[in-house]
C-alpha cells in the first residue's frame, strides 16, 4: 500500500486527507509546511506513531515517491524536516 493511502485510512476516514503528501512534516521549504503550525505537525506525527506506522519506513516511502516524481529538492530536505520535528517534540 502506498504511504499516502495508509495515511488516508488513518486521517481521511476513507477519503483523501489534506496533508497526505507529508510535505507538511518533512519539507521545511514547502508552503504546506509553512502553513501548518508546529503543534499540528506534532499532532500528525503522534497519530502516525499511535497507528503503528514505522517512521523510518514512512520516510523512505516518501523519499521514493518524490524521487519518482523527479522532485529531488523535496527528497534532499526530508531528513532535515524530520530532525526539526523530533527536536521540537523533545522541548
């Protein structure tokens, strides 16, 4: 199952979910990221974890998707985006 479909099941209750691309979490250069509060990002992250989705696997699938979309600039900042989230989480 594609990572976006997994997230739709959790967040969209069977329909498309607003943050399904996960640029909200992993792409600090995107409008999605900048238009979402850190509290909302952390809420999304916690929900992902509560649903037993492996974060490393999810990030790999995200990178694979954007590599296939030929958006390497998105792939290049994904680890940075996760690092920012994890730092915020420990505050």
